[in-house]
C-alpha cells in the first residue's frame, strides 16, 4: 500500500512538471533579438577629417629618439621574433632588418605577399618599417604577420632607433627640417567644403541694386 502511494506521488509530480513545461512558455515567451550576437560600443569618429601624419625627418628623429623606450616596446614582438643574429622564430630574425631587403632573412619561409613586396622594394628603410609596423596587414595585404599594429608615432620611431642598433646597414641621413615643414593639409571636414563653396558663390554673385532715395 505504501509503495503504491509513493509511486502515485512520483507520477503526480512528473505530471505536474510536464504540465508546467508546456503551459509556462505560453505565458512567458523569451524575447528574441533582431540580430544574433552582442553589441560592442565603438566611439564614432566625428571629427569629419582623417588624421594626416607629418613626415618624419629621420636625420633628426633617430638622433633624439629614446632607444631604451624602443627596446621596451619590442616586448610585444618577442613572442614571434628573435633579436639575435640569424635566429628565426614564428617570424624572421629582426637583427639586421634595417637596411635588409624584405623577404630575404636566411632560412625563413615568407608569404607570397612579402616575397612580392621584396621583389619591388630594395631595402627595409626607415619609412617602410615605420609604415609597416603601424598596420602590417594594411601595408602589405596578405602578410603572415597578424600584429594589429603600433599606432603611436613616437613609439614607432623609438622602435626603429632600437632596431638601428642591431646590425643596421642603413646610415642615418643628415637632418632635413624641410621634410617636417612640408606638412600635408588635412582633408576638410564633411560639409566644410560645401559651406566654403556656398560662401564663395555668394561672394561672387551680383551685388544688390542700390535703393533709390
């Protein structure tokens, strides 16, 4: 008798749970997002004009760069690169890279993209390295180097100054202040050119007739 009562209670409990599982979703339907995934807040650039970098006067910048700071910044490179002569890692050895022809570190298997870049580029000079480490994938589409890039201008100059101490075959050029003086003009903000054009048209239009006295 007692076993029957226990068995009946178990059956009743199972029945109630089954009913709740069917009925509850009818009253509480989950909200389904319009798009799968999750939102990532990104601050929108509302400046209206792309940033334009001033050219680097390497004859001045390398002599005043902080080599120690550059060496410290290369900590992020050491997971893929060695700074010892002739030692390749996931990436090619960086000893002697300044002044070396791209894609020619002995014993390293380069991507076709880097090999093609090396075919048309005589050496890794200061400017090429400066632009490359700012965004490798943007500078050489298809390179195996997936590093997101070093955005800070002075950090890149310091890194290049440090690399120059590691067997560089490229001399430091004479200072050329005229390079930095020739700052490229930034693109006008959105709508600014239209406003200026409108003002120009207004100014060049016919003058209003003088009123009679």
